């Protein structure tokens, strides 16, 4: 739904679709498409977890500043374990 609203707003800005009646902060196509990407990534992660797989954050989100357990920490644990896994 978020993708649909985002592309509708974008098409409306280009004159290819009807008027987009939502006003305020939610009237920007960038917000809707960004929200669609976030919801899509969450759905993929939760779907994998629900099927018995490991819950893994997407690499883009795992590298955010201030997050513990980043890929660098995993590499350091691997090196300290003699390259035999952590």
C-alpha cells in the first residue's frame, strides 16, 4: 500500500494521475516509497524468522552507527577464534 501511495503521488506530480488528496507530511512521495522499503525489509526478515530460519537484520541496517553486534564485531570474534567460527 505504501508503494502504491508513493507512486500515485509521483505520477500525480508528473501529471500522469489524478489529484493526490493527502496533505501535510504524508503528501510526499519520498516518504511513502521509503516507508514501503522499510516495511518490505521487515516483512522479509520476519518471514524468514517465522519459517524457522535465523532472524537476521539486513546488512544496511546492521551497519548503522550505535548498533551493537555489527559486522566488524563478528569479524573480530572470528579472527580471535583462529578463523574457526565464533
